[in-house]
C-alpha cells in the first residue's frame, strides 16, 4: 500500500491511472477548489471517497503535508528494463532517457521527475539499492509527475546502461570535472543522460560505460550546481538543439 | 544574531567575510574533514572557537541539520538598492540581475542563490514583505552562496525595477503563459530576470514594468517547472548566448 498525498498528485494519478487507486480520503470540512474534479472521476470510476478526521489522515502520513487529501494505491508500478527497451523501440524523434546513479535526496528525485516529464524525457532509471525510490514524499513533491513517465529500477546500473548502449543509445555522463561543455556537445542522437550522487557524482563502473562525459561551465565563485537544477539545465539544452531540426 | 549552520556554509562565510563572524561552535568529539581550514582561519582572524555539547547546538538550531558546526554572525548584510546601482555601474560585460517577486519557499530561494552565483549573476532582489529572507535555513541550504552575491531587499519591487530600467537594464519577466520562447529571445543585453511566486507567478504591478515576458516551451505532459529549476534553465540559456560573443 502506498499513499499519494496532496490534491495535485491525486488528480494526476486519477487522470493517468485510475484503476490503480483503491480509495480516497478527504479531511472532513475541507474545502478544496479542485475537489470536484476528484469526486467526479471517483464517481465515474467507482472509487470510494471517505471523509475522515484530519487527525486520522495525519496519522497515516507522518511528516508529510497532505493538504487534507490522500489517495491510497496498491503500489507504485515500476517498469522492468526489458519492458522499457520494448517501449522505446521505433520512436521517430530522438530519445532522452535519464539515469540517476544513486541519488539519495527525495526532493531532488521529485524535482528531476517533474523536470524530465516537462522536457519530454522517455524514462528514468534508478538503482534498487542505496537510492531514492518512489515514496509518498516523492509522489507528493513531484505533484504526481511519476505517473507520466516510466520509472525503471535495476539491480546493476552499469549493466543496464550497457544494454541501452547496445540498442544504439549514447551514454552521456555529467561531471563538473569533464572537459566537454554541454553547449558544444551535439545532443542530436538517442541518449541516456547520467546524473550522479549529490556528493560523490557518478560511480567508476558507470563512468566506464559512458561514451562521453560533459559539464556545465562555471561562470562564478560556486563550483557546483544542485543535481535537480543541473538536470533542468541539461534537458533544456537538449531540447533547444533538437528543436532546430 | 544569525546562525550559519553546516561546515560548508561556515567555510564560505569565513572566506568571504571573516570580520562578520563573532564565534564558531563545534560539537565536542566531532571529527570534520574540513575542520582544519575553519580553525586556521579563526586563528588568523582572532575568532573564538567553542567546543560545545551537541545538545546545546541543537537547542540553538531547532529543525536544522547543522552537522555539529555553526558560525554565529551579527546579521546578514543586505545591500540597499542605491548601493547596488552604484556597484553595477560601468561593468564591461552584459549584466544579469535576478528579481524574485514573492518567492516563499526557503529551499527554492537557497537553490536560486546558488545557481545565480554559479552562472555569474550580479545580484538578487527580493521584497521585504511576503517573501523569503536570508535565514539560517537559507544560509545552510545555499551552502554559504549568499556571501558571494549582493542580496538587495526593497519595499516596492515594481518601483525598484523601474529604477533599474531607467539605468538601461531590460526587465524580462518569466511566465508559462508568455508567447516568446527563451531560446528565441536575444539575451545579449543588460537585464533583470524576474521570477514569480511559486503558485501565483509574477504580480500585476511587476508585469507592467516588464519590457518582455518569456517562457520555457513545454515538451511533455506537465505544464510547469519548479521555480529553482526554471532559474537554472534561464541562466544557462543567458550564458550560452553570451558565450558566443
């Protein structure tokens, strides 16, 4: 069982995948401007809506701002690597896939998911161990964007990237120490953009699989960007270059 | 009195402005890899270092992860608009100034400060009311980047932007509803980039002062980006275009 807190995330899961939703809890007396949409989808789809004591909702969701509304789903559906490889076959525009090599901050993960969907990336790959996963907090903070992009969990990131490489995707790592600027790199190809851990960056085994490692040139006194901001900067440059074609 | 929590932020304030630091507290028995640099600067500058009970540090900083180290400074030094206008006179490269029209999330503010310094922006303007300010949380989460960029607090944002406009800066607003794409806009000019509130965007009075309003084109199912990620995307495109010259 997994909870989806917050009205916006609830609407996204109901729109994207209503069959996944078991029930909705709403705090008694709560007036939410977008509640009507929730209730009308639940009516149509036969999803029960329960009006609960605010306390009961807070007990279910310790330390999460839930805005008095929560959806209960069975579990988050990750996609397997093989399913994903089938899904991306035969696309007619250049592909962007994102690989997160041991990101540990849920806020960063949520922000990257949202940004990836915004810029039209086709999937996000995360490792099973020592990594964020799709928790209630991530569902809330990404405002439900997780339901619009396949999220693939793999046991071994380097091996997964090798498989993608064999399918013809370029594996492009990112690091402040790289010599190639993202503005000079040619992003017109199918690719996996690899972002590393907040402190340690990309691990050695994953670096070895990368065809190229690129950086964001520094223009000031601070030498590193937050990884979620970096993701936005890279994805923006990718779509900018491709737009021209 | 203001606290600067976290070893990285402490090092930044000591490097940027040691005379501001009154004392340093370090948790007894704490082994920090970068502590030697802190202690050697404190010795040179005559700043007292106190070894405290971890509990005492936590009492001083409720709800903040302080990593067992905190600097105590008298206050954060904002820059007045007039001082700032003098500071930016006679620059030989194109100027970027950032204006935050009622940002309310401290994490977003901290991330924007860091990104602004990274991409070489020359200052950040915030309103005095209904806005984030430089708190201990912001100092920690920006890893001390606040000490590398003037932060200007103004009573009336629209009037402040008018003053900057009269000095020859273009006032460029950002909004998902704008028709001009950031990739098409010519960023080769002195300018103020205006980012709006997380929910409401840029207010009417500020919109009126803008010479142009630009957007980030959407490529997916989600129609808005986090404001801190947007800041990174805009600043990256600005430096990319200017790099060519």
